[in-house]
């Protein structure tokens, strides 16, 4: 006890206590402050992106979709469509529309990816909706192509045909060719829909990834058609019509040739 009392009365005791207090304070600040600062920085960056996105929206989108994304006579409401819809529509050049028509056509985009992200941030702030997926969500390497083929034939082939070649729809619309489409956009459009294509909420994240893996598999240049010439891959109706038309012409030709030979034989 006497030794402890003596140490407390030592001239350097107050200095040592001060050092220990400063070290403890610094340790707590290092452990706790950076997270708060990072959160504050993230919120600030998000607010700036929303602000810049609103400027882009007011300049390029509000004439059709109205102030605040509420919609208008020339465009639907964007409240609740989410960032994923903006990333798909603007990233593929479908929006802004070049001119009114049956459907929005794909074309070179008018915005940089940074500007698209800002627009997406602003639209996402108007109401909850699907967010832009992480790269791992649509990586075809993690998909099951066989299962994806079953899902594609059940849900997608009626419009895009069996191998994603695309096809005509009613009222001047068409289902686009899915060759060389960025997997991110395929994933997003299955989440949000586009034009005549509905969204597919019943599909899980893995289901979407499987469909992308199927399309990657059948559309690679190394994938040979086991049936030979694909005739464009338009499916059994188109291929059957081709076979029927040329088959009938061939049979008629054979009948004419046989008849001519028989008539010549009778004359001789």
C-alpha cells in the first residue's frame, strides 16, 4: 500500500495518467469515428448524385414524364420504377425517345455511365424500386444453362423464339434479338420489364442467372447447331414452313419430270 501511495505521489504520475487517457481516447476514436465519417461521406455523395440527376432529368426527361417523375400525357410515371429500370432504358439508348413509335428502339446512349448513375439515383429517390444489381448477380458463370433453357422456352421463346433470335409482334412491335446483349441489361429487364415485355417477379435471382447462362451458351460462336443449318433459329413453325414449301416444290417437280418421261416413253 505504501509503495502504491508513493507511486501516486511521483512527479511523473500525472503525466503517465494523461498519456494513458490520450491513448484510450485515440483508440476509441480510431475504432468508431471512421465508420461515422464514411457514412456521412456516403450520404453526401448520394445527395450530390440525386441533385445532379435531377438537373439531368429536368433537362432531358421532364417534358414527357412530368415534374418530379409524376408522368404526363406523353410518358408514364417513374415513381417506383427503381434505378434498375433507368439503367436499362437509358443505358441501352431506348430513352430518351428519338421519336414516337410503337416501341422504344435501342440506339447509342446519349449519356455517360456516370450521368446514367445520377439519373438512376434521382429516380430511385422518388420511390422504392429495383436497384441496379451487383455484377455477381448476373454472372453467367454461376448459372445453370440447362435449367435456364427450360425457363427460357417456358417464359421467353414465344416472343424471342427458341434461341433468342427475336421476332415480330403485333401493332408494329418486335421482340429484339438477344445476341450480344450485356448480361446486366438482360437481368434488369427481367426485373423491370420493358414495353410489351412484362417483368417476371416469379423468377428468382438464380433463375435469371440461369437464363442468362443459357443465352450465353447458345449464342456463342463456338456453339454449333446439332441440327445443321438453323434457318435463322426461328423455331419449328418457320422451319416447318420452309421444309413444306421447298418439299412441295420438289415433289411437284418430280411429278412433272416423271410425267414427261412417261409421255416420251409412250410416243417412242
